[in-house]
C-alpha cells in the first residue's frame, strides 16, 4: 500500500503549523499519510476516528491524539456531523535543539492534562488572538515551548518507538532533516545520497516512492518555502532572496515559483500583500 507524504509549510514566526478547523465531517477524512512533524489534534466538537499502527480509536470533545514523527496515520469522520478542532504540526528539529529524543509516549494524568491545556490555549489564540493587545506570535511560541518542555520532561520514550512504516520511511526522514539544515548550500543528489549512505540511483527511486516527489524537487520545494516567507517579511531584492535560500540564480527561483504557484516571486509578493 502506498502512503502519502504530506509537505508541511510552517507558519510565520513559529516552528510549527497551527490549523484551526471548523468544517463539516466530509472534509475531515484523510487517507493514510505521514510527515516528519509531530502531530497533535485537540477536538472541541465532533468525534474523529483515528487510525495509527497501534490501532484505531475515537477521539471526542475534550480529548486529543498525538502522532510521532514519521508515523503513518489517517482520520475518519461522520460526514453528516460538524467538527471543530485544532491541529498542531510541530517541527521535530525544534525539539532536537533541546533534547536528543524525538519519539514520545504520552501517559495519562498530569502530562496529558497539561498538554491539553496548551492545545486549548493555542486554539483560543487562533480564534481570538487578533483581539488581544499582546503579541500573538510570542504567546504561540510560549505555548509551543511549554509543549516541548512537557514532552521532553515527562513523555520521552527510552527506546525507539517501533511502528509500521517507521523503518520504511527512515531514509526519507533522514534526507528531509539533512535538506532542512543545509538547503542554503549547493546540494546535488550525489551529496544527499552520500549523507544517508545510499547510491544516488537507489535514493532517487526510494525517495520518489516514499514521498511522491524527487529529491531535487523536495530540495527546491524547501528553498521555495523559505524564500517566499522572506518575500512577505521585507523588501529584500528577489535576487538576494534567491541566493540566500540556496537557489543557484534568480532564474531558477522564478522558474520554481511559477511552476508551483503560477506566478513569479514579484507577483506572489504583491498578491500576498494584497497589492494591486
């Protein structure tokens, strides 16, 4: 069975993707997929049926589920019901900045309750943050750091968490981590293959099968993600942004942006800023 790799674009100013979901059940069904990020989903309304390698369970209002990095999972919902929940996709690299563990098991009791409180607060910030006088991004980062602290202090697994698909995707996760740390440097398929200990030919076939995209496509996707984030932050020239984010020249950046978004970087900048 083929499992879909989900590319996660982080929010501006936080090491995560935070999603507030308020939608009908038929839009809450997902096919089996995986990503390097750790995933939390806290449910406020509706009941999600979550399937992971260890089994299937229902997650209702006031509950959340947690998914480790690289674990294959899917959700099913009542198509006739309405759902409201918050999703936190947390950067694995952010956790590794503080601790060597990146696999966790959340026990019942205080750690689960504390994590639930932080997830509820993140939902509050998503729904009402614009009404507050304080800096919302700072508050989000504080809540995320609290979550990381709870995971490290109370939930770190002493040994590797063996799950279906984890070994199969191990090289893909290794490639992704290496690329995220080195995307600003010149990278070739041979460079990446050497880093993970595989031949370029084998890695090309393996990575395409595991993720649905090629290694060089993934590298350019990461570069594009970071470059376009800088487009919205300041008025740095397109050429400087291209070179600072690993593109060999501005033409390659423009080509990648046009292929992905159907517009040039300059057009993307104006569109995201709401400029005519």
